[in-house]
C-alpha cells in the first residue's frame, strides 16, 4: 500500500517536473498560468491532466487541436515515479528522511539532465538552489559527514573550474560550461567523496561512448559539444544507489 502511495506521489511530482523542464529555461513562471497546450494555447482541464494516464486516453494528442503531445511528458512522469519507488525501496525503512532527500535529489537530476540535453543550459535555480538546500541537509545526512560533504562540493567545483579555464586558455574552447561547475556543488555536497568519484567516472565513460558514436557514425569532429550535465545526472543517479557497490567492485579488482 505504501509503495502505491509513493508511486502516485512520484507521478504527480513528475507532472510538475514537466512544467519545470519546459518553462524554467524559457524563464517563465512554474506556478502560473496553469498547464495549457503549447500549440493552441487552450488550458488543459484537470481530467485531461492525470499523469501518464491522460496521455493514453487522449492517444497522445491535444483534445482540441489534435497536435501531438511529446511522449517525453508521460515518460518523465513514469520515470519520476520509478525513481521515488527506488529511493523508497533502498532507504525508507532505515532512513525515511534521507529517502525523502534522495527523492528531491533525483528530481533535480531529471530536470537538469533534460534541460541540458535540450538547451545546453543548467539553470542556477536548480544547481545553486539545490546546493543550498543540500548544504543545510549536510548537517543531518547519515551517509556523509558535514566536513566531507562541504569539502567534496568545494573541491570538485574547483577541479571543474580548473578544467574549464584550462580548456578556455589552452584549447580556446568551452570544454565545460559554467553550469557544470555549479552542478558539482550540488552533487558533491549530497553524494560525498566516494560516490561523487564514481558519478564523474560513469559520466565521463558515458560521454566518451556517446562522443565516439557521434564521431564514427554521424561524422562529427572532436569539437563536438556534448551536454555534460546530462551525463553527470546519469552518473549521479546510478551512483546514489550503487556507487559504493561499484567502488567495492573496483577495489576488489585491484586486490587480486
Ligand atoms: Zn492544442
């Protein structure tokens, strides 16, 4: 029963995340006006705004103008619900408050991943705003000491700032965005040193694979710009749940 409540709550939050992902990069308010069709502008009625379900009932089209609704909307809702369920299964029994903050962190990752993918942008509201919330939580986080959390956040942001200026001066390109530096504050302060290292490793590995794919199959060159924030989100998502397991596996490989 509890799990069903968690999933329904995840669907509702996912519906709000869709609004954030759509409006925040356009600097529109995320509260008003209410949801409306991006094509014909007609307000969406409450019974057509049921997460995931309405998309199926309307067969992916606006009730009035029949314009196709992006499949991203129900997918974000379903994925948010799945994420909440994961956080619940992993942490709720031992650390209910921590599980709640994991859910908030996952929401930020989902929003940052999709906004960076679409706009090559990581809004300060999410990176710095999120970092501030998790800085306060660092004093209550049962998985990382406050000193380790703050040192990881500042240290990793400095490393990324160093890389940013290195690329800018030496290679005359923006290899990383300033948003990535701010995002490290958020990731570092919540994940702590061990899981952040795994998150960045996974992100770099995923970025490398996608980069090679684009260079070989799509004829792009090495100046190709990839949304690193999307990969950082992906790496952090996996690392939040399995980072310490992955670290142990890597360590045991080197013990042999
Ligand atoms: Zn419409």
